[in-house]
């Protein structure tokens, strides 16, 4: 009799590390499945079938979210796309499980036990009885749940096994990625802004001045004589920041409209702007701190860039491997 091969213990360990934060894609006992009205074959993958109920189980959470936020044709289109994606996921998993069986690999029972125990510990605080009650409420047996966990481990292990991890990252590719992602590593020029903002008023007559402008100018005069900006903002500013003494915190040039932003960013630290009339308001600005734009140097982000390239390469290799499995398989959707 041919001896069945076991996947490398190191490989399984890597998979279990990944599973620590991996959502359970085959359905969780905490998820409330939609009632099944009809069932049938959604796809055939070689000699195995995937049912519509399996597709609904995978996509039920997504569908509930869609139904609570969308309606009409948009809802119908999104549900169709979600079910299509779920079916493709199930087809790929079926192909991977079939390949595992074809290669005559095996997973030690102890690995599955550890995975189940970890799930109970993390999701139920180690309360096995609460876990069992939840399974029963969802109409799932412990055996089925265990089989699901086994399949999750197999799928991840097979993906890892068919991805090379010793590829070399080209320095030119790193440089190009750094340039492309430079906005993500750049903190724009910023100022700590304080603002007094009051609404324009209505002049008493066609030749009368706006009384609110006089108020703004009086506030400015008080500031020029040493008045406390935050106190005057709390008293006079009629925008939401007034309650915080006019403190807008750190802002960049995109926070305000272009004209007001230009006025703010040209101010020297601790200087007060003149009264600025814009649209239907009067503004008085003060800047207490400034930060120049800063881009993290390549040496500081090189590690992140290497991880990004490695992740993309692993995904490419995994997709390439799956494409090969699909090409060799008989797949029919209904």
C-alpha cells in the first residue's frame, strides 16, 4: 500500500499563523444562514458538485449587508455579482481539495484539533458548551464544523506550497514602487490653525455698512491689543469651532477653500490675519505652529515596499497555479 504523504510541519505552522486572523470562509456557526427555499446544482467540478445552498452559505452575510443598504436594480446587480464571486471561490476551493486528494497528502488530526480548540478559545472564551449550543442552533454538527476547519487548513497549505518564497526583489522595481507610492509616504505642509468666523449681517440701508463687519473689526482690534484669541472666539465665533476657542487643530491646504487656505498658510507663526471677507462670512485667522511637508526616505519604507512586492508576487503565483488547475479540470456552471 502506498504511504500517504503529509504536508510539511513547517508549512502547516505557517498556515496556522495565517489562520489566526483568517475569517472562516466556509461559514461560521455564529452566522445566521438564510432559510433555504430551493436547492440544486450550481456547478460541477470534475466529479464533484457545488449546490446553490453552499453558495448562499458563503454569501449570506454579504447579501444581508447589501439588502440593508441598497434596493431595486442596483441591489439585484450587486447580489448577482456577489453570488458569482462566491461560486468562483467555491470552485477554486473544490479544485484545491481535489488536488490535495490526488497528491495523497494528509493533515494530522492533531493539527485540526488545535485549530478547533483555538477557535473555541478565541470566539467563545474556551466555553465548549456554548460553542456546541451555537452549532446546534445553526443546525451544524461538530463533525461538519471540524471538516470545514480541515478544508480551510488544506486550502491555505496548498496555496503556500505552490508559491515560491525565495524570489529576489529587483532594486529597480523597489525604486519604481517607491516613486509610485510616494504620496502615501508624504505628509503635506500643515499649520495649527485658530479661526474666528462670524456671519455677515444685513445693512440698515443701501448706503449703510454691515454692522457685523464692525463687530469683526472690533474683535480684531482687541486681538491687536493682546486679547486672548480663544476667549474672543468662544464669545463671538458662530461656527462649531467657536466652542473649542476657534481651534481647528492641524490642517493641510485641502482643509479649507483655496482662497482662505492661501491666507492661512502665508501667515507667520502667532500673527493675526486682517479681517477677511469671503462669501457670507468674516474670518480672522491665527497660526500657532507650522510643519513643513515631509517625505519618508526610501530607507525607512524599504521593508514595507519589499513586503508589498512579495505579497503581490505570491498572489500572482497563486493565481497562476489556480489557472493551471482550472485548465485541466471539467467545470460547468448552471
